[in-house]
C-alpha cells in the first residue's frame, strides 16, 4: 500500500466536502483558494450525483407548488 501523503489526505478531505453538500465557496476557502474554479476543477467528483440532488430539489418544489394549488402566472 502506498504511503498516504499530506497532499492526498487534503485532496480526499476536500473532495469529500465538495461531494457531500458543502458549497464550493466554502470548499475553496477551506482549501485556501481565492476562487471556486480551482475547487470545482479538482475536488468536485460526482457531477451525476450533484445533478440528481438538484433534480430532487426541483421535484420537491414542484410537489409544494402542487400541494399549494398554485396556478401558472397569467
């Protein structure tokens, strides 16, 4: 088993944060990056799972709208 380096541990921690609900701004700040692009490039691993979470959120919103019986704006 290869040794675990500080860099690999840091990367794993940041990837875990990014893929488990921590917003990119926070991940970037924890990593010491000045913008979110670097965090997005290196630490966001699960695009499909993130897309599924977003779709689920919209489904919940749609359910709320239906329960409230809100019609389209005219």
